[in-house]
C-alpha cells in the first residue's frame, strides 16, 4: 500500500489482485466516503464484482457514504443491495444507457 497526501486529503493506493483486496479490506479500520467501482465488464471480469467484496466495502463505508459505478448489471445491483447499500439506477454517460449510484 502507498499513502499519498496533499492538502487535507489522504489517498491509499493498493496494488494487488482483487481476491486479496477482499481480505485486506476486511481488516481495515477506516471509513470510506466514496467508492468508484470500475473493474472492467462485470460479465467478463466477475471477480471485481463479487458479493463478498461489496459486503466488505459496505462495512467500511461511512454513514451517508456513496458509491458510483458505470455498470447497471443486474447481479451487481443485487450484490450491492444485499450488502446493504441503497441503490439507484441513473442515466448512464457516453455509450452507457444506465449506471448505478447509491449510499449507505
Ligand atoms: C477500467 S480500469 C479502471 C480505470 C480507473 N478507474 C481509471 O480511471 O484509471 C479497470 C481496472 O481494474 C483492474 N483489475 C481488473 N481485474 C483485476 C483483478 N482481478 N484484480 C485487481 N485489479 C483488477 C485493472 O488493472 C484496471 O486498472
């Protein structure tokens, strides 16, 4: 993990396979304000969109914290809802018809 700080913002940059991130996230003692889920196509790269990952992300989300993702795939939406997020479909951008946003 690499920590970068500028002004009053700290950025933790982690490089690893997502299968290791899930365990890593479960051990963290921080609260995240905003997630951006951007792990390539859910149909082609399901490991980046697993139920376990979203559960761990939800646990680390501050009350009122938000997420956004370019995808509106049904299984991703269900995993996010099951993890505890309130999920909304929005008009997408670029070539995407719909996208998901949500909050805790
Ligand atoms: C669409 S790109 C994200 C781009 C990034 N949001 C940006 O704006 O620069 C998808 C990212 O998912 C990462 N990725 C895909 N499969 C992964 C995996 N199994 N473990 C960790 N990272 C993975 C890729 O390395 C890539 O950086």
